[in-house]
C-alpha cells in the first residue's frame, strides 16, 4: 500500500467518523474550541500510527480511546486555533429547546472529567460497562459507582433524567 | 427522553469541517512522526562501561561519545509507507530500522543510539527510547532473533525456565501456533538495584525462530539512573514481538532499505 493510499484511507476514516468524534469531544470538554483541539490531536495520533490503527478490529473505537485518554490525561500541549472545525459553530442553535441543550453540556462540564467520560461513553456511545471501565482506567464496580454518582449530580439540574437514564 | 437521547440532542447540530480536520490532523500527525524520529538527547554523562547483557546482547561501544549521547541527525530511520509484503536479506541496519518502526507504532517518544547486528543467521538490535511521558533517562529496547533451540525444548512453559530473579512469567498459545512467554526481571545485578526489565518472547516453531524483545527502565550509558518503569509495557512488547514478518534471514524490504540509511551507533 502506498503512502498516498494510506492517506486516502485515513481521509475516508476521518470523513466517516469526524462528526461523531467531535460531538463526543464537545460533551467531554464542554467547550467547542477545546473539543476541536482534542479531536484534531486524537486524529493526529491515529495518523501517526495509522498502520496500527487501520489494523485494529475497530479503528473508530481505537481512535475514540485515544481521544478519551487525551482528554483524561490532559496531554493536549498546544491549542491549534487555525482550523474552524465546527461548521456554523457560531450560528444560533436550531433546536426547539436550546436552553436545555446548552444546560446539559454545561451541567456535564461541572462533573469531574472521569465522571464525564464515564457518562459519555456509557450513555452517548452505549458502551458496555466493562469497556467504559477499561477506557477510563477504572474497575467495573468503580465505573458503576461513578456513573451512578454522576447521574445523581446531573439529576439535580435535570430531574426529568431521574427515571430516564 | 433518555440520557442517551438528551446527549444526542445536545450536540445534534455540532459538525466538523471535515476537510480542515483531515488536513490539520495529517499535518499534526506528521509532526508527531518527525518528532519521534528526531534523534534526541538521551542518557546523561556517564562513563561508558561494557555491560554484559548476555551472549547475544549488544553492548555499548568503547569508541562512542561518553557525554550526552546525542546521535547524528537521521531524517527518517523508518519507512513512512505500509509494508509491501516484499522481503530482502536481513542486515544490521534493517533489524535496527524494523525495531525502531515497531516501537514507533506502539509508543510516542524519541529515539537514539541505534545498534544492529545480523550474522550467522541471527539478528539483534537495540535502541534507546525516551517516552513522551514520565521522566528519567532513556531506556533500552532490544530484540534478538535467534534459533528456536535457544529457548530450550517444547513444550515451552515457565517451569524450569526461570531463574529466581525472573518473575511474573506467563505463557500462552497464540492462534497461529506460536507460543508467547512474558516475564520480568528486577534488580539485575549488573545494572543495579531498582533496575527493571520486561520481556516478551515469541517462540515460532514453523520458522524455528525465537523472537525476544525487552525494554528496560535504564540504559547502559546512564548507569545508576532509572526511570520509574521500563520504557515499554509488556503489552507493547507483545505487539512488537508478534509481528509476523520477523525472521532470522530476511525482513520486509522497506526496513532493509531504511536500514541502509540508518547510522548505527558504533559498537
């Protein structure tokens, strides 16, 4: 496989997964610009070891694990501000309930990073507890405890979540 | 609305500028690769002393610099492209380049002091690797490509194989018929108290090949200085050791070609 083909393959991968990855990052960071940095850093690491990533059973999961690790370890050493990754990022929200949307992201941002990651991986990506625990470096029981505690905190802002999570 | 739906809803209109993301990631990823390949200052001032690592180990040279251990600049010690499947006869530089490439695949950091040897239908290579995380001197990563007989007779187990100072031995059969054995060694008497070495060993009967890869928390040019842990984990060593193309006689042509340009540290 040539370098050009590898690059094209990487491009296809980013195009197929970029939106979802960025949404994950927004939920994790609570900040658009930080999310942009995080996603680009994660894809950059994936590109740097693309042979390994492309060979993985699930390259998307592999890259999401990189992103989660970067978020948790706060290894982002520099911000890359030159790329406006969010199309229409400054445009007004189009949801019917913008207040709720904004508040949920903000409420997530009040949680400790690990709790945030647990909730996002568990409930946004619907990953099994064992996989979430593995990605955030917790035991399964600790992961369940974290999820329960984080949900309880979210419920203080959104009581409606109480019976819905 | 369940939490899943609420979260989905909260970021529903978030979308990436994908062309910019691709370009930015590639650019940043290439920068990471360049940084990895830059030969870094590794080790610290230390007298160069010959450190016996066993009959098959490479040792520090007695002609090399005894100061900060900065190697000469090498732009690209490993090939950028994926492997073509073609092979070429093994070379000293090729083994070193292959080791560097596989380490690069599993860890972020900088490299230096490449050593290699390919003779008598055996190969070995060593390099210094300084991970991005943590602190301390660079650690040595080493590979031996030996006849299977060096591992003793099958069945390959931990019993009777380990000396008292080797611990945490595990053995398992791989789907392709290879045997994977891992273990660790603490407080190597020749390196000193606090030293650690983790080892992954693949025993490949089909090729009559023993692949032994290890990583240290120290290096022979910085005697007495130790990292908290070896520079690669057992899992990373396994990833390196289980590559299907390792051989005592030939290597992927890309590594052999890269090895031609690799300046080996004098040994």
